[in-house]
């Protein structure tokens, strides 16, 4: 399986974007999605494209669920962001 970095998301094989649930707190990562037919599937979080750096050095990244389009902002400390910046995108 080849991973290619395109437009701040990971693309896997046939253009499917990889879920980024593992980067978020358990509450958001494991919450059931209202956009699924059975309401039993979990949210499928992708990077939303907006990234903001705060005064204290933390970096806020917008995520959205590809099923229900719910938005969620998560703030990473500078070390966490350095680890995941290739996946999430770079701060302007």
C-alpha cells in the first residue's frame, strides 16, 4: 500500500482519504455519527484544511467528519504538531 501526501490529507490507493480519528481525543474519535444509516458507525475525521497557531505555540487544526460534515477543532502542542505536520499541513 503506497501513501502519497496530497492537499493536507493522506491518500490511499484509489483516492480514498485516511481517517485521522487516532489523532483526536477518545470522545470525538469514538462518538457515533448521525450521518451513518444505522447511527452505529463512528465519525470518520479528515483534516479540514484550516490550521492556526496560537500565541502559546500550540497549533489548532480543523477536522470534519466525511459522513455528517460536523466540524471539530483540536489543538496540538508544538511537539505533537511537528510529529504530524506532514499529514495535517503546514502553518502559514
